[in-house]
C-alpha cells in the first residue's frame, strides 16, 4: 500500500488544533478516543475546518477531515449537527478504512498533538 501524507502535519491544520476535544470513546477499555470539535469554535474557523481536505490514512482517497453529524431534527434538516474529526473514508464508502491500524495510529497522533498544543496554550484544563 502507498504511504499517505499525514494531513495533521499540514501547516493549515494547526489552526484547528486548539478546537479539537479529545474524549474517551464508548469502548474505553481499548483506549480509543473520539475527536470532537468544541462548540465554542468561531464560525469562520468552523467553516474553514469543514472545507479542509486531507487523505484517508488507510487508502489515500481525498476526504473531508471535519464532518458534521446529520441534521439535528427532521423539522430543520438544513441545520447540521456538531462537527467531528475523521481520518478515514466515510463508513458508507469503505468501512474497512476506519477499522485498521492506520486509523488507530492517526487518531492517537492527532489526539497527542491537540493535547500538546492546548497544554502549551494553557487551555487544556479549561477545554477538556
């Protein structure tokens, strides 16, 4: 398999690191984390995040790294849910990308980087 450049090493990605919330996933016994976007993210930064493109860490396909959850209600289908970070293809496209070692390694690396940046900025305690 071809090596994929790490989108989190892109200088443009650094803008988003202070707004990534690292929280334990539902299967905490496996030590996984979810990478959510904080609700206090400024609108202009949120829009840039949702437009940010990267490569799936497993297959190299171009992906939207930040995605919004589905509509918040059926009454307001145009209002999308909370944004989150994904390092792999959408599950509907290729579920195998999200289940491999490349995905696990990417999430660990991004979580460590986000926590490091937030700690350097003195925000970690207040954000997490």
